């Protein structure tokens, strides 16, 4: 074949390509790349191009390389960028030999000779563009006989073989028409008229309507149709297009200079305008999301590079901080002793009422009247004497009195002086004697009666208000318990009783010396009763309680848990080490798992040092801080290890660390910030419980230091481990790994200990064709046992169509029990739920509630305004207010006194005269002087304030709830009735609005999480990720709350803190999984779920497993606080694990986001993708090369 024949074929084929590519100018059109594409030869791939060019998404075509010389391919042959050989629109030129690589269709589309293909005049040939440097592509030989046979075939046979009609012949001289081309997306068929030149912009010229073709927007004279337009050469030149960007990538605009040259060009003149990249017309939200995400990834990558370049500094600085602050924590350790400050609501109406009542009537002298079970203010000692089953404690009055006298005679030494109870007791105003319980007088009367009668018979007494020997009527419902009444008795006389409770009240002056003496007396009191218990044996059982007992038993929880916390640490270390190991001795990172846990530990020690340096005081609720901080810190550690495995092994270790930081630290930064938001809100004034506030302060410091230590200290450890791996050192023994030839000569055990998989091959050069996808196991890091299990077994099982119905049923059961539990939530105002379970206080409270729970606490009813007590209507109003209670009222006693003596007192003077002159002077009524405040104005006296005492019967087990209901019933009466009063009992300080106070931190934290997720709804990379995250966190939180109620866990300061942590724990583990899913580009949701689990499932499983195993030792701590902590955290981890590995993988395959747009895009790419064929025709007819 001669050179002239070769040139004709090539030019004809070039003309065919230029005319059929959706309106592209052929070789004869003297357009250049400045006109939106390379004339005929094709344009750049970043936008729509002329000829067979079009967008990169368009199908590929071959190209003809014309070379006038002989021999092999010239050395200057150029190749398109990004590893493509010859695509539609690519223009390659050899500057030395003027060889042209022309667009060439596939073999089935070849044309030769007639059929509408004409050779353009040589004068219209455009100069080729400047060459782009590229590598020469490899060639593949094809026999020249087959090429000649195809070229010599008639056009009808070739068209029939393709199944496409021939183009109509050209009708105008000097024109050309191309064959039919594939229709682009949205292209308008057969649009005639003056079209737009060259095709990077997505709209046609003025001559036709807008065209959305993806293959270029029209030829030199053709309209922007999908078949090349037909336009005479002498037609008016097209107008310069507007600068309009297209929706996809690579939109372009025309420069002003190009528009000027296009407007001034004559008919048939070559267009030489230049085309520039247009600013993409994407929406502002998507641009903001992309910019934010890329900016955060760049910052995290910079952090990773900084750590990898200075590992020694980032390893030394945290260690020095830990040593300095940890030692200070040991020196400044101080426990919190005020239990009321910790667990009682900080701001409550009960504290205001206490101050008002104390200003009217001093509380210290009346503590014996305002009985409270466990919350008695001031210093005191209390003992319960319990008779054996079937015995009567009243028949053992002598033994009880001996114990009483031993307490009175007990001495404590302070600075050389001995103090007894008589020196420290609270004194009565009337006779300056020690205040003692009335049950002592009852026992004395019974003993004297038994001695005088010389028999064991007893005098029966009334219950609960007997009349004592001195004539007083006293209430002993809280001092005599387990009472069996005489049947058919009109006055409720006592038949037998099981228990007696005696309280010894000490003075409280506020001085430090008095307080120290009182504390010594209380400790000696508890020791004395312990000795008396051993003396009595089984005759009497003694239970003691003092004012410091609650604090002692509350603090004992931390002492009991010290050993168990160390066991938890060992379990977490073991789990992290084993889960980070691999069979590959080079790529396994067991020491990194160990160092990751130690990193979190030293960060917690540093946080403790900062906490104590800022005058923080330790309490047992802070025992949960290490477990909660460990759950978040190890999540970052395992994610960094997982991110390291996803990096390319061929990169330098510093770049791998930077890539791991870029991949992981964005999410870890966001979740750490969410921890700070939620626990920071817990430190706000909205939190009304001091224990919750102190815990949240400790957690904020711990989370902040967790982030710093993981990103610095552990990052430095990762750098050193990466350097060892790059230099092929053993991951455990840190020795150089032997070669494969050396290992082959060693035993199997040696190969197992020292063996490593070969390094992954480097990526192929860009010029090489893409290799077929390898099996995932080809990556050595995929041999990790957890990744292998998830990829090969679990992902296929959980996405099985037969498993999904059972998962849906499981979630319905889960939701049902959660809602059922949420309806049974109860507050945990009982302080006993925070104490050690086998402590003396818990044992005392159990006996007290069993035998003395029939009556609730004694409520002080304070009237703080002058009343006309002599008026019958006022007395009736007081009776209505006291209805339902056992009233200990001076008003009733005085009224009975008047009736017994037949005295009439219907006016103020008579009423007050008899009250002061006669009633209060009687010995049995003298104690009422402490309940009335008189004032004198001139000659008249007035009662400005008075108090009564109310006692209500209780249900026993739910006494706390009864007290709260009673308080809620009395307070509204103070506003609606005409009498102004307040009610108070020391236990109200712990119970008042406790439910609202304990729930407020959870509501605040939940609102904070919701607010953060909603505010970032339009800033994240995909809004549906935030929507799924809100639903997942809500489901986890409701599950934890509901199952807590079903497991008999009440809302107290510990469970509330766990609920706040459950919000963050769910976000910490669900967020990476969900965002990876919504950003995945696989064809189906199932494939996206598998990809998400494969990428993050290993780190989630490692962290939750180590977290749950670390909780197991808490189960063996004999404390109610640790039981609550264990139950709540176990439910948190279990519900999160259930959602991450069961519920979300199934439900994400049902609901949005849809993956159809990714599927359509990939399907379009697959349809338009065609083979690249380049034919180099040389002078030698025996050698034809196909690339």
C-alpha cells in the first residue's frame, strides 16, 4: 500500500470521525483547542470535545497515526494523560516527523471510499497543537491481510455487519458529512442552523435551542444534534457562546479575546479562540460541605505529618505532663465528706424552707421531734435493738436499758480530757437535761412495774401515742417497731414488739473542736455496740448508725473497687493486645494495642492531677470516669490502627501516618467535640446535682486529654511501629526478619514465629492497562482475623435476604420492651443505692424500714403569720389541713385542756391568758413552749408564729415515694388556703424535686446532641447521614433507658451519667459506619453496607468487646453503685453493638439514601466505555501495530 493510499484512507477516516461525533469539526475545519476542542483530532477530555471527543464519560474511539516515513514508530509519539491511550478527542502529534494520531473508530465502524466520506482540501488542514509529554504505549501486532480485507469490503456489507444505516451523501461542494454517531444524554435530534462551535459548554448557539448533549455541542457549521449537522462552508460563522457552566465536570467558557476573533472571522476562516475552564455551577451547600470536609482532612493530615516528623517530641511531652501532674494528684487527694452537697439537689425549695424554719425555731433543740430515718442533721448516734423471732423486746427491757447505760457512761478522750454523752448532748430548755427518746421512759416504767409486782407480767400501753408517767402524751411510732396489737382493743394497746430504736443527739455549735469530739464519740459509739453485740450473742441483735456512716459507706465503694479496677485494666490490655495481633509477624501490631490502652490510662492519670490541682474532691461516683474515658479513647486507638491498615503499604511510613490521620481523626475530632458539648452542658447551671456536675467536669478534662494523648503519644508510637514495619523488623521481638530462602530451611514453628507475607507489589505504571481486580486476601492486611470474619462470613450472613425478616422482628421486640420499660421509670432518690451493699448502713436501713416503716417522717407544720386561734373557724381550718395525719398539736391539746376544765376562751385576752398562765405551766405541757413564739405590743400579747407536727402512715416499702406525694399535696395548700404555712423535714432536702433535677442533665445533653446534629445537617457531606445518626442515637438511648427500668435500675446520679454517656457512645460508633455508607458509591445498598462494615466493623468490634470485658470485674464489687454502673454500661455497649452489627446493616438496605444514581452513572460509563485502538500505518505493508 503506497503512502498516498494510506493518506487518503486516513484523511477519509478523519473526516468521518469529525463529522459524526455529535457535531464536531473534521480535520478540514481549521479549529484549534482554543475553540472548545481539537479540530477533528479531538479536544481535551475535561469537557465536551469536537469530533469523536466529547466528555471523558463518552465512549472511547481509536485514532489513526499518520507517519510519512518508514520503520518503527517515531520516538516522539505522545500518549494522552491519566494512562489512557487514545480516546475520543485526544490529539497526539510527533513534532519531529509531523505524525498525527487521528481519531479512529472501532473496526466495525471503519469506512473507506464513498458513502459520504470525502477528502477535505489540504488548505483546510489545521496546524496540530503543541505536543504533550507522555510515555509511549505498548503495541500489539495484527495481521495486515485482515485489515486490507475489511477495508476492501463494500460499504453496505460493513454497514450490515454493524447494524447501522449509512449516512446520506453530501450535497454541497466543499462540505462533508459524518456517519451516525451515538446519541449523547439529553441531545436534541437533528437541530439545524448555526450551532455553537466546539463543544465544552453544555448549550448550543443562537441558531438552535439549548442542547444537553454530552459529546460536544455542534460542529463547525452543524447544529448541536446527535448527528453531525450540515452547513455550507460559506455560511456565517457561529456566534461566540455565553459563559455557561454545565452541571458535570469540565465546564468551560469562552474568553473575550476568543469571542472577538470569532465575531470577526469570515466564512470558512479557521476559528482560533481559546477555551478556559469554567467555575463549576454546583450548589453552595455542596461546595461548603466539600470545602469543610477537605479542610478538616487537610488539617488532620498536617497533624499527622507533624507527629510523624517529630515523634520524639510528641512522645516525651505527654509523658512529662503525666509524671508532673500525676504526682501532684497523689499529694492533693482529698475525699468529699458532705454527702448532702453531692446527692441532694443544689437549688430546691426545701432548703429555703429549712432556712425559714430555722429562723423561726432553732432546729438543733427540736431534732428529736423532727424525726427522719437516714437524713437526720448534725451529729448523732442511733441504735436498733432487735429481739429474736418470736420474742418480745419489751420483756427484755433490762437488757435494753443496760445497753443504754453503757452508751451514757462511754468516754472519749480529746487533748487529755474525757467527754461523755452528758457533756455533748442536746439540752432541753425547761430543765437543762439531755434530750432522750421517750421510749427510755417507757422502758423504765415497764422495768419498775415488773420489779414492784415481782412478776413478769407487763402493763399494757397504748400505741403509737402512750401517756407517760409524768402525764405527757408522746408519739413513739418511730421508737417501737414490729408491734403486735391486742385484738379487739379500742385503744390500740400493745401486745408485743420486736424492735426498739434509740437516738442520741449531740450538740452542734459549728466549732471545729466540737465537731472532732463528736466524730470521735460516734466512732466509739459504733465500736461499743459492736462489742455489746458479741456479749449478747443471740439474745439481742444490735444495729448502729451515726451521722458519718452514710459518708463512710459511700466512700467505701471506691476502696472495695480498687482491686477490681486493676483487673479490668488487665482484661482491657489483654483484649486490645490480642485483637491487634496478626499471624503476619511484620504487620501485626500487638504492642500498639497495648500502648493504646496505656495511652488512655496515662491521660486519665493526667486528668486526675488537673482535677485535684483545681481543688476537686474525690467521691465514689468518679469511679466511672476511667471506664467511660476508656471507651472513647480506645475507639480512637482502634480506628487509627484500622486506618493504618487501609493505607498503601508502598508509601513511606510518614505518609502512611498522615493518611491514617486524614482518614480517622476527622471523625474522632467530631465525636470528641460532641463529648465535650454534652458533658460540658452537664457542668452548666442547668445541672442541679453536684455529683453530676463534678463528674461532668472530670469527664470533660479526661476527653480533652484523651484526644491530645491519642493524637500525640499514640501517634508517635504508630510512627515508630511504621518505621519498624518499613524496615522489616519483627512486630514483637523487634529483630530483622529473615529472608524467604532462609525461612524455607527452618522448621515450621520457626516459620510461624518469624514469617511474614511478602510486600504488596507496587502499583502498575499509568501507561499499563488496568489489571483485573485481585482477591481481597491479596492485601496482607486483610489477613486480620476480625476483618476476615466480617468479610467472608458475617457480611454475607447479615445481608442475606432470609435473615432480614428475623432482624426486623428482633427490632420490633427490642422497641416494644424499650417502650414498656420507659413507662416504668422511677427516680432513685434513695441514697442507699449509692452505698456498699454489705455496709452497716444498708443493714441498718433494711431493719429500720421493715420494723419502723409503718409511719413516715415527722413533718414540721410552721405557721408564720398571726392567727386568731381562739376563733372556731381557724381551728376548723387547721383540722382540715391536718386531716389524714397523726397530729401532735398544741392547739388540740389546749382545746382539750379547756374542755376538761370547762373554761371558756372565745376572745384574744382570755385565750392567751389561760394559755400562758395555766396551760404552759403544767408539767405535761411545758414542752409546748418551744412551739409558740409570743410578741408583746404594749399591754397585749400576740402569737406571731407556731408549729405543729404531722405524722402520716406509710406503705413501708415505698416510703420515699409516699413522702414525695405527701409533700406535693401539702405545698399547694399553702397557696390556696387562708393560712400561710410551710412544711419541713430534713429528708425533704434530698427528695424535693429530685426527679426533675436528676432528669435535667439527660434532657440537656440530649438536646445538645440534637442541636449539634441539626445545626450541622447542611454542613456534613451528606445530610441523610445526620438523619440516620439521630434515629440511631434515639433508638439506642430509648433501649438503654427502657431496659434499665426493667432491670430495676432507677434514675439517680450514676444512671443519669451513664445515659449521657450512652448518647456519645452511640454517636462514636454509629457515625463512621453511617457516613461511610451514605458516601459509598457501590451499585446497591447491600454492597455499601458490606463496604462500611469491612472498613469500620473491625475497630467497632474491638472497642466494644474490650469495653464490655472491662466491665465484668465490676460485677464482683459488693456495692450498689458499681452494680448500677455495670448494668447501665453493659446495656449501653450491648445496644450499640446490636445497632451497629444487626439493626443498621439490615435497615440501611431498605431505606434511603438510594444508590440508584451511582448505579446509573456506572452503567452509563460501562455502556460508553470502548476499547482503545490506535493503528500505526507505515510504509512497510507487512507490519501493522494495534495499540
